[in-house]
C-alpha cells in the first residue's frame, strides 16, 4: 500500500476499507458466540446500516463494530478477545496501525435462539 507523508490516498483508503471489512466479517463469522448482524428480525421495515464503520486518521485505523452476541459467555472477556483478534488480524494482513476497535453490542441473544441459524 502506498503511503505519502504518513497519509493514505483515496484509492488506498477505499481498498483498505474493503479489506478491513472482509477481515472483520471473517473474524466475527468464526466466533460461535457472535450472531451475524444481518440475520436480525424485523429489518424489513427499517433501513439497515452497515454494522462496520471504518475511519482513518493519518495512517491509523479506527473501527466501530455493531454485533449481536449469544448469552452464556462472559461478555467482557468475549469482547476483549474479539477486539484483540480483529486488531491483530488487520495489523498482520494489512500492515496498518489499528488505534481502536470499539464494539457495540446491539442485542444479547438467548443461546437457543433461531437467529444463529443461517
């Protein structure tokens, strides 16, 4: 990736955003405690927003991720693991510096819920 004066150009930001989104989606899909956001019920009547927001400041990455999580795990431990895993994956696969990974738990879903089924 090209870097100029410690700032990313538009093409690099666009490519990096697509790559980072794919990394985040892949990491979340691999965790059995996370329910995919797009399976949420009643979204037909409301406009769905992208659950992943990516911001760049100079050459640093800031992420905000909305997710649903299954009840039953220690939520603090689980979110810390998710944050670290996503940060480490992005750094390893892109070389970009990840400054923050903010998780927003939108819903805690009962473990036997049908929402976990694709």
